[in-house]
């Protein structure tokens, strides 16, 4: 029993040491390189990396390969030259060589001896970061296994693990929500009194810390191949219901707060926006793609947790179903917010191909989340979900084809002109031949400032068709939409030339 406790203590010391040194290197990286020119910081940072390697070798009681000494000599030389030389090309080459030599140091105790390296072995070193990712996953599994041995502390460890899993996710969501919504960003900055730079620097520190956790664990813990790792994960890896509840619960809370802000301001009208010093156009203009990113990340989180959450039988627990179901509902509300923003933007600036596809994409995403809800509550077979998913993709593409997006965009923008007096005729001329039956209706608009540029551009398109008539007449090139467009341009060629000439004369 005492021997078991001693083993657990030693394992805990090793894990905490590796985490601590990696975290310190993450902070130092932030301090050395954020908004700083490369110089002596490169040499000093590599020295800190080597010192961390030496300390961990003592803690893990593992002798470093003697070849490491020979590698450190050119490593220190190239990193020193970053301090001495200022040539951009030389600095780039020195940095690349230093990184490569660091990877060699990491690989020496894992692979064959350096004297036995072949060309392929040197090339494989470039793929070493992939192995770091594997060992990062294995390292988290080791932490979970160590915590699981003490049943009295298992509950608290599960909560802590859930918080650690959620923390970087919440940071990403907060950044996206702050970028997507001006009022939410104002509330957030007033609440925590930090600026965007602090957030970005924190993310950098976390990323660098994870890199070194993977790298050091690769050096001091032999890793299985990537295929073996995947098999082990599939067989043994799972999320406990406690940490899943923490993750989903905290994300639900953040999403709920954001949606309450949206209900007050985005759906509450212009008066509520002006109070905070923003115009309604400023508020609605941005945020769409940030919110879509939130939706996609949310889908991945729910899908992965649904797949790997621990369960005693085939069905999910009521706790998981409730939390995941609430999250899906909140995500759908966020999609409604994104849809609303895009609609406001279209009302202000008109339809474009990107905006129309984005609208349809949101509707399809909502359908996918409903399928995921069905998977969680009714039929959790993954193969059935994939079939439904592929079917939804096919239906999405069928609908887009039947809609004829370019013609739809042209029609909507011309109709919008009659209510707002605004029309981007240049954009209409950039649409495909699918839109010609609709765009040609611009000739019926009484505004000569719009008809003139449109006729000038379309007449140029007609001349291009005449110049490439042989190419267009090839049977191999036949296309219904293109043929119809040519017929329309041919029938309107004289009118296009008349309007064009009047417009050119007016400019003179």
C-alpha cells in the first residue's frame, strides 16, 4: 500500500514538474516575443528550453543521449547568430535551423542513434510535431488515470478536469462573441477590465504551454504509433458525466448571457443600440462569421462528448440529455441571431452570392443540429446519423441548384431598388449567365446613371461573345444558361449600344 502511494506521489511530481516547466516556457515566450523584434531573446529562450530539458531528465531519472551535447553546439551557434546578424534572410534561415535542431534533440532519445540516421530519418523529423499531439493526448490520459485511483477525490478531480477542458473553449467563445457583438464586448470589457491584447497573449501562452507539454512528454515517455494511439482512445478514452456537466453547464451559461444581450439589443430595436453609442448599421454589420464559428465549434463539442461520454448502457443519462439539449436550443437561437444580422445587412447593402449562401448555410446548420438532437435522444447509432447528415448535404445542394442563386440575387436587388433607390449595377454585371434574364431588366429602370454603366458593361460582354463566337459555338461548350444569355444579349444589342453611347456622350 505504501509502495503504491509512493508511486502515485512520484507520478504526481513528474506530471506537475512537466506542466510547470511547460507553463513557465509559455509565459517566457509571451514576454520575449510578443510585439518584439527577434534578437537575443531567441538565444535566451533556447537556453531556457535546454534547462527545462535538463531539469526534467533529473526528475524522470533518464539520462539524455550523448549526441544531444553535439547537437546543442550548432543549436547555440545559430541562435546566437540571430543576435549578431540583422539580414532578414539570414535570420529566417537561422530560426529554421534552430527549430530543426531542437526537433532533433527531442528525437534523439526516441529514435535510433544519430550515427545510424538515414536520409528518411532526417526527413521524418519534420513530422515530429504530429507525435507531440499524440503525447499531449496521452499525457491528459495519464492525469485522468492518476486521479481515478483516489476514489475520495475523484468527484473534485472530475470538476477540475471539466473546468480545465472548458477554460480554453470559453476563452475562444468569449473572443468570438466580443468580436460579433459590440454591446456584448462593451459589457465584457467593463466586467473584467481587460483588453484584446491581454486575451490574445493569454491564448499564445496556453498554446506554447501545450506545445511543450507534448514535446517534453514525447521525450520522457515513449509513445505508441498514431494508429495505436487512435485505437487506445477508441477503447479506453471517455468523458465522465461530471466533467461533461461542468463543460456543458458553463457553455450554456455563457450562451444564455449572450442571447439575453441579443434579445435586448439586436431584437429590441434601434433605440437600445443608440444608448451605447453605436448606430444600428454598425451593430448589425459585423459578427456573422464569428457566430457561425461559434456554431461549428459547438457542434464539434457536442458531437465529440456525445461519442465519448461515459454511460452504463446504450442510452445517455437524463443529465447529459438535458444539458446537451439546452445547448442545442441555445445554439439554434444564436443561429437566429446570425440570420437576423445578415438580413439587416442585406436590407442595408443588398444581396450578394456570399450573403445568400450564408443564409442557406444557416438553415442547413439548424437542420444538422436537429439531427444531432435526434441522435442524442432517440437513436444514437452513428451510422444512421451519418446517413441523415449526407442526405441533408445532398438536399442542400439540390435546393441551391433549384433556387438559381445568381438569378435570385439579381431579382431581389432590382426589387430592392424600387423601394430604396439603391442598386449596385456593377455587381450585377459580375454575376453569371444565370442572372442575365433578370439583370437585363435594369434597362427598364428610368435612372440613366444606372442604365448607362450597366449598358456599357453588358455591351462589352456582348462584344466579347462575338469575338469568341467560334469558341461559344462548339458543341462541347454548349450550356443552356449560356445559350439563353447569348440570345438575350443578341436581342438587346442595339438597345445596349444606344444607352451606352448616350451615357458616354453625357460623360464627355
